[in-house]
C-alpha cells in the first residue's frame, strides 16, 4: 500500500467512525483515540473536563508512543474494519 493509499484508507476509516451513531465501547474509543492522535501527529493534551478521562487518554497515548505514524494508521484502519466486521 502506498503512502497515498494509506492516507485515503485512514481518512475513510475515520469517516466511518464519525458517521456511526451507536455508542462505542469505552476501551475501543480509547484505542481509536490513541492511534488517531499518533497517526495525525497531534500531541495536544487531552481536554476533557473530567481529570479521570484525561488520565485514561494520557495512558492510551503513552501505550502507543513507540508506534510510527504509518503503523498507527494501519492499526486504526484494522480496528475499524474489525469492529464493523464483527459487531453484533
């Protein structure tokens, strides 16, 4: 997969999640959050009003610190595809 194809597939996966209206599991959302932030090279501090949520987001980001941007995009795409493939 070329870099351009990866970017297109990543944007498609992001759009699928953003268009989905049903609630998503919290642990799944945290993984998506971390890989999205890593893939987009966005390292801004979590901005929830609740400190506990910020702590979970920070921990999720810490867990993906050694992942490259392209790897993060691939994992994000895989997470989204698997979720929609296996959801009930």
